[in-house]
């Protein structure tokens, strides 16, 4: 069965943050404490920091490397270490140590999943097509779901879901393909899903950032990769954060070069 228990269990094990790069202790999670205004001002002055969340009453949680840890120390703000080694932390939560990519879908498996859905439900989900290629020449795949998925019906309202901007947030890529599966498998039995598919065209781009995902596959084939951005060669660094690269609030906090 396509929806195996490893993915269902994963919903409850991993939330937004997952996975890492090559070296143990290269990434840690810290919580910066103190006055909310001071912390907020600090974050605005350091958009290169990898901020997981910020709540004025609780502080900011930040993924740090040895380099960015120095920025935190130099700020004089109080902080505490939440997880000293994020790679080991997330790898320890993988239920089976012999699974490929921690039990999650790789880029190629994600693409194959879309193909299998089209084979099983050819009227409800279109063949995938490429909306473009990445810096490393990988296709970014899209599918359309509807009661007549092979036809772009003029005038029917459209909904777009794009997932997997941040390569380490591994559940995001699962959501795109599993939602497509849920829509197809419940069409004709669930009245809400049936109405949605009959009256809307739903477009799913299940992996916006293939290069980042494949990088994590390479560095941590059993899961645990912390690379977040894409793999554009910037000359002195690699990667642009695709989720900070839209016109709305472009180059906001977290969009490190």
C-alpha cells in the first residue's frame, strides 16, 4: 500500500524543522532570551540568521553554525542551547535506521509518486509537467487535479499549492504528494473532496527546491540533512532561500546570502 506506516508515524514525529548537512555538530538549535524588543531589533539587524521561530514572550529559536554562534555571543544577549547537535537529534527520531533517506521520499521518489497517481487515477490527476529547471538542471514538476484533469477548463477557479521550499523541512514534500493521493482516493465518496474536484482546478508543485533536497540526500542518505536553501553558486557561498525570494516582503529575515 502506498501510504505506509513510516509516513503516517512521521506526521507526529517531525514538524517544520528536519534534516541537515554533512558534519555532526555543524548545526545546533539555541533559544535567545531576553526583552522582546531587544531580540526583535537584533534579528532585524542580522537577516543572515536562520530563525526558526520568534515569540516576544519566549524569545527566538535559531539554528546556528559555529560562525553564526559567534554573532550570538558577540551580541551580549542571553541564550541557551536547546539541541547541541541537530543532525544527531533528528537522526535519533528516525524509527528504522536502515531506511533510505529516513523513510521519506527522495526527489526521484517524489516524482515517481506523481507518476503512480496518474496511472491509478488518470481522470483525476494529470501527467506531470515541468514548470522549469533548477540551477543544477533538475525539473520542477507540477500536476493538475480535477474531475477532468487532462483539460485546462476555462473559467474554473484555480488553486496552487507549492511545497518543499526549504530542503530540510522534509514533511513539506510529503504533504504535496499525500494531499494529491488523498484527493484522488476520496473523490466520489467524500462529498467535500468531490465538490472541490468538480468545481476547482488544483495545481500541486510538490518540490520547489529539488537541488537542496538532493544535496541532503547526498550528505545524509539515511536522513538528517540540515541544508535549507537551493544550491545556486553565489561565488563565495552557495544557496538562495526560495521562500524569501518572492516579490512580497522580498529579502526579509532569514534570507541569508
